C-alpha cells in the first residue's frame, strides 16, 4: 500500500502484526513535504514499518531520512509486480507511420501542457508524426490544448482501456514520452521499454536508474516544449538509436523488471519480514 494514506493507516493499526509499506513515485518528493500533518504521518508510517517496498533506489534512500531504519528489510522492484512480457513485447514488424505515445493520462505532476505545446514544433519538421494520448478522451483540458494549438489532425485522445490492451498501443509507437516532474519508476516507462518503444522522460533521479541519456532513452526538461520536441525529433530521425536502445531495454526488463522474477523477490521480502518482525 502506498504511504498516503493506506500505508499511514496500516502502520498505525499494526501494533502486533508485521507491516510492509510501499512507496509510490511521488510519496516523498511531492506528498510528504506538503504540510506539517503529512510530514508527521509519513514519519510515523516509516518508523512503524517492518519492511519497505520501493520502485526505485532513490526512495529507499529517502525513506531512511523519513525514519525507516536501515537494518530493516527493503526491496527495490516495480510497484505493479513487474512487466508481463506476454502483454508488453515488441511488434513483429516495425510500425510504418511515426507515432508518439503519451501513456500518463492527466496528472498534476505530469507536464502535459509542455507535451502538447511540443507537438506543433515537431510537426514543423516531421509533418507525418502522429500523437496518441492515453486516458484523455473527452478531457476538457486536453481538448482545449488540441484546439488552441490547431493539432486536431495529428492527435488521438484515447478512452481508458483495460491494461491488457495497452500492449497493442505501445506496439503502434516508436517513441513514448513521459513528461513528469515527480516520479519513482512509472510502470508505463517499463512497459514502453519492454515493447520496444524509445523512451523519453523527465530528467529525474529515479528515472536515471533506468535510462542512460543518449543510450537507451533521452531525458528532458519536462517544463520545456522545446526540450521535448528536440528529443522526439532526434528519436524519430535516428533509427539506429532506437534499435540500439530497444536491445538494451529488453535486457534491462528481463533482468530487473520481468513479472515472474519480480514477484519471487517480493515473496522473499515478505518472508524476511515475517522472520525478523
């Protein structure tokens, strides 16, 4: 359970039972410092936890600053249990039309304003590019951006869909953009990497645990439409970069994020906590 608010309640209730809390991407960087109550509740939850599950090493380090004791069991592993490679895998044949996918939906900490403003800049140099956006169909703000920027013919706003269907959307795209200002390890980033998409993401400490800028992805300033546009154009223009990144990312997913392996590691964490708590 994420720390706010389920983890806070669980840690407070677990007086005699072992308690493991999970860190979701912005628990420490966005929510914990928000106000004095959140600060106290976060510290109480971390002090009361017997184990910790985070999706990036950064959050294990930050957890210790919020009261989690270093000797207690901790695991760094994807928050959704790992990538199901039967759903998220590369296409049999590369897509023809250049497609850019934004899988993040509407979130306060994702700079979709920058993403949409980057689209006209991209179209100026690559007019064939098309942009697919997850969970934005009917969203007033997304529709306003599309209308004001005059990009209706280049953008497809998708309705929410079952997770199992997202693999097909990833396989339509050559490039995936995640313009977030706060994040741990987004599940959609790992799914994009497993699907052979070239990842472009906000330049955050947690993302650098997965992406080496210029090798298996590109890191950008999420507040800058120009930074996003330049990265997308580079990725679309350079098939060699995309091909090399796809091979590297397949290895990373297999060794660090594959569902079966990740779930076994999660089971080991629970067993360790039961033994020592």
